[in-house]
C-alpha cells in the first residue's frame, strides 16, 4: 500500500498471503479499470484544490478561526507522496477530505447565524475510552439501552448536517439514514469480512472519529490508510483546537435534534488525547475498558489490512502491522502518561474485559452508578434483552495472530509494561511472548 514498497511473499504467513492477494468482487475490479486513466487528474491531493472545491460546493468561504490548515497540508502530502492507492481508493480518500471541509464550512456558517448554539450545555458525557477489541462496542451498545443516554449513530457520524439549511428544525434526517444504510450494504457486497470484524449498522452507535474530522483532529485517516508521514506529525501535534471544534459539533447536534439526554461517546483515539478531551468536557465520566494491548494490535492490523482491498491493488500485511503496533503503542503510552493528571471534575470507571464478558449487566450498572445514574427496571430489562440477543449472534473465528503482521509480541509487551502494571492487566494467554 506504500509507494516504493513491495511485499515479499516469502516473508508472509498463510494468513498474510491471503490478505495480500485478495479475491475482489467484479464490480470493484471493473470500477478500478474504468477509473485508472483519469483518477489522478480528477482527484488530486492538493490542499488549494480541495479548499476551492469545498467553497464552490457550499458557497461559503469561512473555515473558522480554529487552526486546521497544517493538518490538511500534511495529510495531502502524505496521501500524495506515500500512498499507492487504487483509483477507487483515491476517489474515496479525496471524497472524504472534501466532505470534511464542506462540513466545516457549513458548521461555521451555522454558528455565525445562530451563535446561541454555542451556549448549549453538554452535561457530563459518558466517554468510553479503550483499545480496539477491549469490549468498547459491546459496552456502548449495552449502555445505549438506557434511553437517558444519547449515542452517535453511524449515519449521524457520516452526515451530521442535513442537506437543507440546518437552521430548519427538526431536520429531515431520513435521506442521511438511507444513505448510511446503502453504505453498509455496499460494504456487505464488496468487503463482507469487514462487517464480521466490526459491527456496523446505519442506526447503531458508532465511534465519533468521523465527527472529529471536520476539526482535523481525528485518527480516522490512520485507521483506514497507512500514512507514516502524517501519523508522525499527528502524534506530535496539539489537538486542543480540534477537540474544541468537536464540542461545538455536539452542541449543534443537540440544538438541532433536541437535548435532555447525556451523550454516550466512544473512541480509542481519546486515549491519546485525554487532556484535550477533559478540557472540552471537564465533567466527563471516562469509562476505561482494559485488555491486553497485543490483542488490540493484532486485531487492528487484521481489520485494516482486510479493508485495504478497497483502497489499493497491493495490501501489505507487514506495513499494516508496523503501523498498528505504532498506533497501539502511542495510545497506551499516552494514556498511562496522562491518566493521573489532575482532573477534579472528571470521574473514571474501570471495566476489565474479562469482567465485562463474564458479568456484562453488573459492569454496565457499575458504569451507570459511577455516572450518577440509577438503574431503572426498564433499563435493566432492555440490557438483559440486548445481552441475550448478542449471545445468539454468529461470530467469525479468530484465525490470525500477531506474527501474521510482523508484530513482535515480546517487544511490544516490554514497551507497554507500565500499562500492565498500572491497570493490573494480564497478558492474553493465547499470545505467548
């Protein structure tokens, strides 16, 4: 997936070879064939071109005071100089960048016309902060059974603003929900394994990494693409402004679609941005799910490498493993570094993965109690029904391991020893050093 790098099949395991040489659906093959001659010209990774396209799409030209231009410049440079994208992959990444710029222009315009939006109170959001494969999705959907909480569904992550003037309330959300459902169905056709690896539904709760993207403080690009140069810059950059922008977005969603419920958020990236998260939401309830980071590193590599078939002609399991190891290392080290910094208004609730799997209702009730909420019988019954339904779902067997992506178990465990000690996390016995 990276320019100038080829995958040596001799270095790959059986699983790695299958990921590096996927069988693609004919529709995807045909689309790449059709677009190959014109893709670079039609979708250039040039900041000025993208900015101008966003202006022309909206008729607006004010991107707001919060800084974002360096992030856009770095992202474009990394995409242009480092990525070996297929035509469809280029089209999709370009479209994603443009969409986030368009959203930014539309949000800023709305805030100028309706400054009262920024007076909306975001009260004590519950924020699940944990690594991939540590139970974050299960816990979020379990807690979402409580109708006093307000998660961000997939459709709203993708398209938070309606096609019409968002000042017209209530907004017509049906077209965005329908489009999100079509997106999920498209994934089911072109990459069905993704939906087995990451549960996704148009109206189900989803990580807010898409909502962080108009503020250009999202890891969404790192999750989906391998961008070494951008990732290095992103890890060192100050994302305080991006989290302020994110808070304004939540205020807007509440203003458009009604309040009265506490936000229920979730994203692994918050582990690396805990200081900025709590600056934006000082009274947040932080729910930390705890599990061996090696499980997360291997799972992230498998998910990202599988998805590369949609974006490149040359998926690279080893490069993906290196990127995943770097991401997980960053998240864990940053969380250990910042976890005990003074945050007088914030509350923390720890949820070990094993406890969540063994007694999900007890752990969910612990979170609600920690957030200052009682547990009505209606909520308890709804959570019981969700647990029962989830237990009946078919699950894909885990047939990959860190070695399939070149991840050195011993090296990463040694690097993250402070995390194991600080939170009492036991190494996954399936992943011996």
